C-alpha cells in the first residue's frame, strides 16, 4: 500500500469518527426536544427511531476506531510492500 493511500484512509476514518460523534450529540438533543416523553425513541418531527440511529452511529465509531488502531499498529507491514 502506498503512503498516500494509507494516510488518505486514516484521514477518512478519522473524519467519519468526528462526524459520527457530532451525529450522536445531535441525536441526544433530538431525543430531548423531539419526543413527547423522555423515554420515547420515536421522533414526533421526523418519525425516525432515534435510539436505533444512535446505536448505529456508536457502532460506526467503534468499528472505525478498531480499523484505525489496527492500521496504525500494523503500519510497518502495510507500508512495506
């Protein structure tokens, strides 16, 4: 793998992590203001299941962190060829 491709992948994954964190924070705000009851998950405004959306974003964050950690840990092997 070339260095430019390696750094591009790492940069994209970090950007995805940052956007997903902002998405989780936004969903927390939506849970507070767009539901009738604080324990509800369905948005009154959009009709989306906010709890499912938040779980999906958290899974994306964890997966990207694992991939970034693996790529940084094995960078010598990835960049050798």
